[in-house]
C-alpha cells in the first residue's frame, strides 16, 4: 500500500462566513486560521495550501477580555529614525477593525510564502455587508452572539 499524497488538482475550495459579532478575538482567529490552512479536511497536507476561503463580517464588534483595549499595542516602523508608531487595540478597532483580525490570523499561519498565499484567501469586513454573496451563496454563517 502506498502513502497518499494530496495533489493540487484534487483540492476543492469552499467559502465560509464567520460572524465576529460578540466573538473573542483569539477564538475567532483560531477558527479562521484552521479553515485557511485546511486542517478541517481529511486531505490536509502541511506542505500545501489545501484551505478554503474565509469571509469575516462584523469585525468591529469583536470582544476582548481584561484591559486589552488600552494595554494591547500594535507597533509599526517607517524605517526612518524616530519612525516608531504605536496604536492601542481600542484605537485600531475604531480606525481599522479589519486589520486587527488580519494581524491575529497572520500570526497563526506559517511564516513563509505558503502562509502569505493562505492569508490572501482571508476577506475581512467591518460590517455585515460583503461583495462575496455569489461565492458564499447559501453558506451558513458561523459564530456571532446568538
């Protein structure tokens, strides 16, 4: 008996919609990263992008515990002297709620070109409107406060 190896032609991609309304940031990011990597599929291979597309809606309505809204900081540097910019989670959620989820999911994916390819299949929107209705079709919306 030979060992099964996934082939690129056998990969079938589906679309999943995750509702971030009332969800904890980390738990939502774990769900999204698992779907992007394809860990829910029996043909999962760590050396291939076997994952599905993920649409996250209501990104501005995520929850965090404790004092993370004021204490959790996001840093970026312009590469110029004195170019360090710091922004708290609360400020980031007001200005760009999509980036918060993208940043959390990116940290859970492989840190190489394979992870970059997986991240391109993540679509995040601040409210519940998104342009992927045709692809998603009748997919069940997962998550959100019930």
